[in-house]
C-alpha cells in the first residue's frame, strides 16, 4: 500500500507544480503536452538537417550564395499561392498534415538524389533553398494551428510554454546530428529528420481531436464566425495578398516583421565584423558562436517556461511586444558607444533569447483574434515572403550604408530610432489586438 500511495501523491504534486508553473488549467494539460511535442519534433527535424544545408551552401559554390538567397525568396513567393489553393480546397484537419506529408516526400526525394550522386552541385543548391523554405513554412503553419486551437486568453498563458518545446528541439537536433553524422553519414540523417516530421503529424491528429472535443467553447476561431476545422476555408488562391493589402492591422504586422528582420540583419552584420576582427582562428570563432547559442537556448527555456505568460498577464500584450524592441534600442545605443566583443555578445544573446521567448509567442497572439483565412493564408504570406523579403532588402540597405562610409558606430546609431519605431508599431498592434478581443467577447 505504501508504494502506490507514494506514487499517487508524487504524481499529484508534480501535476500541481506543472499547472502552477505554466498557469494551465487541468483540462488543457494533454493538449499542451502534445503542442509542445509537436513543436519539439518540428524543430528537431529542421535542426538535424540544418548543418547539412550549410554544407550544401558551400558545395553549391560560395560565390553563388547571393543567388541562393534570391532563389529562397522566389520560392517563397511561388509557394504562397499554392498554399492558398490547398487551404481553400481542404479542411484544416486535412491540409495541415498534408503540408508535412509534402515535406516528408521532399526529404525522401533528396535522400534518393544524394544517394545517386547525380548532378550533386545542382542538388546541393536546390537543397539549400528547400531547407530555407521548409524552416519558415512549417513553423508558420505550426503557429497558425496553435492560434486556431487556443483562444486568445489561453494563448496569453500557454504560448510561452509551447514555444519552449521548440527550443528544446532546437537543442536536441544538433546534438543528434553531432552524435550520429560520423556513424550514419549526412545523407542518412534525412531519414531521421523525416521520422521526426512524422511525429509532428501524429501530434496534429491528436490536437485536432482536442480542438473538436476538448475545447468546444473556443468556437474554432476564438470567437470569430467561420467554418469548422472539418470544412474548407474556400476563397481565392491569392487571398493572402488581398487580405494583407485590405487590412491596416495586417499591414501593421508586415511592418513589424520587416523592422524585426532589418534590425536582426543589422545586428548580425555588426556581430560578423566585430567577431572577425577579434579572432583570426576559425575554431575560436566557432567556440564563441557555440557559447552564444548555449546561452541563448538556456535563457530562452527559463523565460518561456516561467516568465513569458506572467509578463504578458502583468504588463499587457502591447507593452510585451514593445519590450524587446525597446531593450534592443538601448543595446544599439551601447554598441554605438562601445562596439566591442563583450557588448555585441550581450546584446545579441539578449535579443535572440528575447525574441524566441517573448517576442515570437507574443507576435503569434496577434493572430488569435482573426478569422481562419487570416490565420493561415495571410499569416503564412507574412511569415515567409515578407520575412525573407525583409532579409534581402535589409542586407542591401546595410551594404549601402557601409558603401557610403558609415562604420559600425554610425549604423548602430541609425538602428536606435528604427528600434523605437519597431517598439511603437508593436505596442499599437498589441493595443489594437486587445480592442479586437474585447469586441469579440462583448
């Protein structure tokens, strides 16, 4: 009798600790665990093949990297209408798994091509572009699905914890690759990546059940009238473009994403310049990057699990969205005064951890009050085409500023008001989102 009673009491204590730590209700626990497993499997799958992608970029020719980035952007533009067509023809309970089946088939095709050694250089370039598309596309679909399952109140409490599953996956993926690549070879890891995508599909089916049976009060679209997840959304294949152009709210989200990518690119280039000047040994540079990644992932998990939901609940979504841009503006100010290694490391680690743990979950909450087409079609367009377009444009902007003679200090100074603008846009979007949520609840 003693052992079972101890086991039951232990489970009860763990359950209470879990719910208290993540601010979850008892009926949400199962869906929350599957959501976390879904994101874990997804990012683990990506980070297993990410080192292979980087190698393929070199194999495809370093002198061709600019064309690879251009190809990635064009591929994003081409896929958005295709995604719009699929989401118009099939219900969400079917087309969301279809997206992952599609990418699993792609992985198997690349596996066969690499094994055949046919036109390896061209296949390498294609794989680099495909992996860059795969990353943003599947993550965008994940968050669309999350905003469809959880209502706006649940999102505030739970999205931070759900995001931590992805962070753990981002750590596990490289560990798996490092441990197995010498034994299995890079090409065979594509099969392992496909298996993790398969786990994501199993989670999708389970979460679809929870959406229909466990969360009926969410009304499928967090209070917005729309079709059941078992029915197609219909609409034009170019609906994403029209939805964004006609909505000031979505245009604001586009501006938020563009400013985010611009400042992230500026900081990335600043980091590259400072670290390259600080270390001539590639192994030392690699060690610095690895240390930064470890610090980012550790800080991210701590904040996601214990703080994100409470920060949003305490200061509100608008202030939460403005928090990271505000702090980044201060970081750029310090960087303009002292563009040295310790400063860039602190600023970059804080920015990346803040983005993963606070900014990204909060940004995803902007879509929980919108209709089904906005959640899937418009959001996917913003997360892919606008994101990659921002990357490309901001890289050319930085290059232009450097060409006219602005150094690290000058560009860091320019980034300060851009950070302020990003904070203002983010804050206003958060306020508008709360107004929309309030109207839905009335």
